[in-house]
C-alpha cells in the first residue's frame, strides 16, 4: 500500500460498508490509451466513488449506466470542460507563467468541489506516478488562479487533512482539516446519498421575508420548517433498495431528530446555521444557541445596535440503532428588556456514515 494512502486512511477512515468493488482497471486504461497514477487506483479501490465533507468529489473512472459501461469518464469530463470554453481565455483571466502551457491538452480532471474549484493532474511526464496536482480556483466569478502541488493526488489529500495546505478550508470546508468520506457507489453497488436537510424559521409574507421578523424572548425555542432534504440511511438503501430518512422535524416544528442509521458505529452530523437578529429594547447581549438534547453545543452572540448575523457550527455523533438526538435553536437575550427580533434563521444538517 502507498504510504500516503495509509496516512490518509488514518485521517479519513473509509465508511463501514462492504469492501469496494473495484473497476476494471486494465480495460479502463486500454480504453483511455493512458496509464493512471497508482495512488489514484489504490484510492478508488479503497474508497470507491464519493465525496469529502459533502464538498470535494473524487471522480470514479468508469460507470455502468446504459447498455454498455463507459470506461473513459476522466477523459470525457476533461473534454467537456474544454468544449465549454474553460481554457479559451485562460491567459487573460489567469496571468501566471504557467497559463499558456495549461491551455494545451496536458491536464486531466480528477475532482471538483461544489464551490467551483477544479482538481487536475498535469500530465506532462510519461510516468503517471510523477504527475503533479494543479488546482484551479475561481474567485467571485471573475478572478482565476492556479495552485500547484508537487506531489500525487493522495499526498495532496493528506495535506488537506494534516494541516500542510493553506487551501484546506476552501477545498474541504473545514479549517481544522477534519475529513469524512461518503461513499456513493462503486463498480457494482449504489449506496445512495448520505442524509442532509435544510431548515428555516417560517417567517415569510407573500414569499418574502418579513421586515419585522419574529419577536422572541430569552430562552424561547425558534420554530423551524424543513424545505430541503435528500439522502438517508446508506446501509439500509444498499441492503433493501428502499430510502429511509434520518433527519426529521417534529410536529411542533421546534425539534429536529437526528438518527444514527442501521450501520454501526453511526452517523456524524455537521451542523451549520445563521440567524439574523436585532434587539427590540435595551439589551446587553443577544444571540442564539444550538442545543443537542437540551444542552448548548454552540452559542453565537452579536453586536447590539443594528441587525447582525450570528453563525453557529457544531458536530454531533449519533450511534446506530439508538434513540437519536434532538436539535433545537434557542434565543439568548440579556438586559432590561429580553425581546429579540429574529429576522431569519437558516440551518443545515449533513450526515456522514461511520463516525
């Protein structure tokens, strides 16, 4: 095993699903007329097709949809990017010394993030195990720049998790380098998507947010509504082919139930939320708390005097086949008056099997 892969497995353990059914590497490389890096092949054989922290996708090299399998996925993805005009104005958009060289056919796309970053190999050398990684960043839709990593794909991913990269937060969404892998499929099986849901606070007037918002006192729980959900119990889907959601809102709209699924050890949930708050009277402190089973796991306070946005973030690990955990949002207000105006709340819950 590649030493880098052993380190990556310690940073990002594969999920507790059956061993990956590996793709037909000989047929893939023959169809592509191109050898692929050994560390990438070992990564796919270990992790399958999926994504890191619901953000960074590593492309699987083949798929079995349709009457015959497609064995040139990496080439097809790169060709589609080129045909879209991505490289046409690279010199103007990206004034760096490598720009002209990067417009030629010497890049192979192996991954991307949902915030627009693209991950390539620079395929200049004949030995694929020496191909460096180049990452393309697009800032604010207009400014482009490249970052080169002098090493292979697996070593690059290790650098995101062990603090060796300045791009960790941008690429995997966690400044601490915490990495969790969600396997979506392999050469034979579809495991479904991991659980995720989005909530807000139901303060709407004619499809617009209310200007005055919701008046809430200190200690009151903010009611929510669920308006987006996908995925569920991946192990249950693999065994039965049936979807089983793991994130539910109770009838009162004040408590979110996170379940641990059917596969030990359970599900790790990443929670992120924002709340737009303002004071209705004389207050020293306003804010919002994220509660898990009645205990505060994060508190965000905001400046008094004008509407401010409080940001919440936490992780909750829920054991498999257990009672689950209850998540709530609670108002914080201290001063002569304890009334807070809650203008808008947004909360995301994303789960990963195996932690």
